[in-house]
C-alpha cells in the first residue's frame, strides 16, 4: 500500500542536528536534489549519517532494550547500494571492544535497502527487533576489528550476538562501537566485506543501559534553546524537530484522517499529536481561522471508512516536502 511505502518503510528526511556542525548540515539538507542519482555528477556530497526518529546524526545513541529500526544514508551509501544491487540485504557488523569491562562483542544486524519515494534518497534500514531474523541473515564468519582497524579474532555465528541487549548486559554506563562494517550475505551466510577501512569514519553507535533513552551528553545537547539555535522549533523526546513535522513513525490508525484534516487547514496538525510533532509553544506563523473548517468534528474523520483505492488516490495527490510537511494538494 502506498502509505507503507512512503511513510513506514523510509524515514522522512529532516535537517541534520549534530553537536559539531549544525549550520552546514541544515544548508546541505535544504539543497537536497529530488534526483539523488545526480549528486555525484553535480558535485553535491551528502555525508554518511544515521537517521533515527526523523533526525540525522553521526553519533547515534540507543537504549539496550530498544527494538526500533534505524537508518543510514548518504552519498557513499547510495553508491554502495548501486554497486551491490544484487544484494537487497546486507549484514551490518558492529564490534564493541572494552577490555576494562571485559567486552569483546560482535553485533550483527540485518540491513535492507530502500529508496525514499519522495526524493529518491537511498537508505539502509537496520533492524533490531528480531534476533532470529538477524541470525538468519548474518550467519557465518566475520572478523572482530578494533577501533584502529586491527583484526583481533574471527567470530562465527555462535560467538556473535544479534540484539542490542546482548552487547553489555551488566554495563551501568554507555558503550560505543569500536568499528563498523557492511558484509554481503547470500542465503543467510556472510560473504565478503563491502566497506573500506575509512567508510564509517566519524560514525559510531552508542548503547546505553536498559531503561534509558540517551546518555547525559545527548540529553544536554537537546533543549528548546539549542534546537532553535539550529533552526528547529523545539526539543521533543531528546531530538530536535519542527512544529507540525510528520513523525517518522506516525500512528497508522489516524494517518489518513490526519493528512486530510491538515490538508484542509495546516494548523490542524495540533489535533494529531500521534501523527505530527507538536511543540508545547506556538512556533508557526498565524493561520487564517477561515482557512479550512476548524469546527469539524475530529472524531468523524477517524470514523470514516476509506477504501484502499480512496486512500491510495488521496496519498498520491499530496506533496510532502523533505521535512515531512504537506505543501499543497494537486
């Protein structure tokens, strides 16, 4: 169904929010071409970044008990996917090495390639929810590699792990990946390594203890003041977002009704906090109260029984920009 392809399978592209470079990343996102295949030829280069909850970063923090999917994108990722189009799935191998805590773990996660139908951007979706699926994709042997790219050992599928909660169950503080690689996978067995030694340079995955969402440094980096300084509207659940931005994981039950309501009046996104990010303060320009029917009963929208053809036709008529906002109805 079109809804699944446009919203659920690929993340909405948003501005980059990193502690090291916010201004340049915002301008890069604003200039993203609708045809990502022309990036290399036009000289535009997008750095490799993670995307989680709609926000791009080079340092991603997940809780050990998270089972969410996250994404990786950039010009090099698009090239990797094009050069290896015979592999719709890859195995991402993340090595965690902390001798002080006696940790030498190799985390293997399934990575599936997707293309954003809105702008052509290429992503790999990294799955954490099913250890069985990760094992089924990533069996075989892979090298445990240190942060200095030294080969330390060869791990088979029985020595590797397949869930975030297995990296360091006894850790009381966060642990960060030492190295990351992509491997080909055929019939569930790891093949050759596909990424160079510096492919993931500057990129890391941080796992915090179960029950937490981010480490102290990530929490301090997100505040309304800091986010607004980076041209976002507010800090929402430890991430910088724009008021009225479509969530990366919108409530599917209310999605169509919300899209239709907001298409009639852009300010109506505030009625749908499970579909759109809603900041605590009004950060947008005033909307003419006569622009759309503000008195319409929201429940009636939810109760409408839309056929699949009606849903597909309506979604196809929408123009959703790179920040997840609806611009116009054709």
